[in-house]
C-alpha cells in the first residue's frame, strides 16, 4: 500500500472515496462538515436518520454521491470527541481499514489526521493511520498454489491543509513500522521446513544488503564452539539443521556511542526435544522464532528511518528436536558464561540458547540489552494475549519500555523479578537448573536469564501470548516491532 501526503482542498478534490470522522450526538469533524456542505447536507441527513450513531468503530460506506467529484464517502465513528482515547482512535481507524478491505476502491483520501487526541500529536495520528491501514492488508501467499484474491485498495492519501511536515514524518515512521511488522509476520508465518536457522541468516544478510550502514555477520556452530556456547549448542545438537548466530549491526551514530542491543529467540521449530510436546497445536511452534523476526523488523525500520543511534541485533537460531543426540533430562551443560546448567526439561530450550547470546552481547559494550522471546506458556496463563510480559533489572529501562508501549499501542505489563524467585532454580548437581517448577513460570524463566545479564541494563519481553494469534485467525502479529521502533524513536528524540 502507498501512503501519500495530500493537501488539495476538499472542494477541489477528486477521489474514489473520502474517509471522514463523525462523533456521538451527530457531531461532525471539520472534514465531515465540508463534505456535508458539498453534498447538500447528505451527512447530516444520514446521521438524522440514525443510519450511523457515531460510536467508536461504527462505519458507514456511502457508495454513491450524486454529481460529486468525491465518488464515495466512508463515515467512521469516533465516539465522544472530548473523551477519545488512543486505543479508541486506533480501533476506529482499523474499522475503516477493514471496511475498505472488502470494497472495490483502489485509492482513498483519509481525513482522520485532524482528529484531536489529548496526549498525542498529529505525527502520531499519521503514524497510527498508516499502521492501522497496513495490518489488515497483509496476505500470506508464499505456499498457496492459487494466491488469495488481490485486494483492491492500493493507496491512501493522508489529508491536511496545514502541518504537512508533521504528517509526512508520521507517514515515514508509520511506513517503516508497518513494513517491519509485515516482514516479521511473513518470516514468522513461513513453515519450519522453509524458515530454518539458515533461512533466517540469509534473510538477515539480505536486509543488511539493502542499507549501507547495516551489516550482518553469521557465526557457524564451529565458531560458537570456540566461544564456548555449550548451552546453545546443546539445543541444536538434536537437530539436523545447523544452528546460526546472527548479528546485525546498524551504525547511525558516532562510533563511541554505546549501542542498544536487541536479542531475539530464533527457535525455528520447537518440538520440545526429548521432553516432547503434545501433538495438538504443535504446528504453532513454528512461531517460536517470532522474537528473532521482531529483531529483523525493528532493525530494518531503524535503517529505513536512518535513526541517529547505534543498534545491534543478535539472533541465536536453532531447532529443538527429539533425536539420539539431543539433550536428555538431567544432562548438564556449560554455558559461555561458565555457569553449568542442569537441563531438567529439554522443552525449556529458549533460555538455553538465549543465555549464551546474552553473554555474547557483552562484547558490544551495550548501553541497554532488550531480549524478546516466545519463552513461556505460563505468560499466556498470567497475561493472556493482550500485553507482552516485561521483566528487567533496571527501572528506567522498564519504564521507558512501558511508556513506548503505550505510545505504540503495543502493550506490555511488568512482572516482578525478585530475588525470592531465584531459589526455584536451585540444582543439586549444577550451578543452576533450567526450570523452576510450576509456579511463576514466566518469572523463573526471566530469573534464569538474569543470571547472565548482571553486567548491563537489561529487559526481557515474553511475547508467547502476543506474537501470534491462534484459531481461525491463526497468524503472526508482528509484535513487538511497534514497541521496539517506538522505543528507538524515543531514544533518537532524546539523543
Ligand atoms: N516456546 C515455548 C513457550 C511457548 C509455549 C510459547 C506455548 C507459546 C505457547 C518454550 O520453549 C517452552 O516450551 N516453554 C516451556 C517451559 C517449561 C518446560 C518450563 C513451557 O512454557 O511449557
Ligand atoms: Mn520449548
Ligand atoms: Zn521454545
């Protein structure tokens, strides 16, 4: 989809469809008022009839406007104009996008940037409009012999007579985020027999090839062996696919500026290993690489926006399979940090590959390290599919992420990482066990990671509930790309 800035006055505009806002109590937005006067009070008449109430996410497509250069109009409800929240705004814009998805309209003119929100500026509006329109138009056709029907809508013009620069900034940011989200969704939706660790490495090289100041480096198992990554390599040993350690480096700031480091779990298929998972729904474990997909999406967006930051993305990638050479419950391995780990459950493999990647992260002298991983089913039990779990060893970093998540409408909720929980990881035979029992599974997983992140400011995002949808709408969501990019935008602003 193309997103363009437009500043033709509505009186002179020719368009297939004009998108305007209406509110409760038959209130019209400025653009809706103009449309009303251009159409002999058509909008007011329709509201009088009660055909649309103006509630949040109500939509009404007026398919024919007689004798007008504006051929159709889409009225979108935004509820009470004085109490409009960011979430309601996004919900209404998404409803507009979904309505147009089923139409034959190929280009629409959108007047929703003009809506006022208490806590946000017009750049935010434009960014959200682009993101909200892009999401429902994502299609996965790679593996279908006959692709899904092509959707008609191909371009959106964002209107404003003033504030052009602010809107253009929002459009650029929105496009970068939307393309990062689409990239993450696409890589994540690919099946495990196509999206292998080798495939992920090739993707990283390809993305790096598209930007002069983005580079990718791939470490092979032999390299990891030399680095002493005994924990990571133990997971990969049960798989016929070679593991890869992918590093993407984006240089947008001075050489001595400490990088923001993202680490993403890249388990391209998690069968559980010898602690085999049950069969039902196991296909969804192709999504166990969504953390790595988000890292790729965020780095691509940062490079596209040429943010004045240094950023490193680290992706440990492997499969977790049952095999004669796979980890066995009770096995003890030595991590790159030197800590020995008793593997009591081979299905708690994410932390085993992440711990070595987190130790490796030290080499980049990070300012902060943020890892993201589909790490625990327990996170779904605790928080459902609404927020990602957030845990960390630094309040400022956690608060920065919370605030970015609110702006991005990509929510997170912080869980405690208190010392009391560390006891659950005691092992009789090694320095640490890889599981902490039934209680507080998301927290004990983060406790495990925290043993490897003591030397820097670190936060962990458990995205097990948020990275993909199950059921009829099964598919990746591209989260937490919006959160990560918003965090980067905020850091760039502060720089
Ligand atoms: N990838 C899974 C976590 C997961 C499960 C994500 C379900 C999304 C949905 C992870 O590797 C795993 O298997 N975790 C175990 C940990 C347990 C053995 C301590 C889990 O959550 O059951
Ligand atoms: Mn697992
Ligand atoms: Zn896993």
